[in-house]
């Protein structure tokens, strides 16, 4: 606080003008930084939204193929082999 001079009008005006200039520069730097960060977040959000739109449209297209009667038995091949083996074992 040694450099703040309020002993004369000239010193007071110079001190206040210096404080205003420093404050305006600091606010300007902060605004530029916030704007840069906001642009980056908007870009990331656009990418995420595009991926979500693609996934939603794919699920809408494929959604009808998962409803109704299944033409193929969904049982796993390993389970079928096990059933055949157990059935063969007990048929002896």
C-alpha cells in the first residue's frame, strides 16, 4: 500500500486511474479465458449430441428388428452342447 498516494489531487487521480486500468485489463483477460473455455465446452457438447443423435437413430432403425417372434433360438451354443452331452450321458 506504499504506492497508493492520496496526499494530493494529482496523486489521487493517478492512483485511481492506475487501479481502473489494472482492473479493466484483469477483467478483459478473465472474459477472454471464460469465452475460450465456453467455446471448447460447446464444441464438446456438439460432438456428444451428434453421437447421441446417431445412436438414437440407429436404435430406432434396429428397434423393430428386436420385437416380435424370433426366428432363431437364442440359447447359447455352449449350453446346447452341454445339454446334448448330459442327454448322451444319461441315455447309456
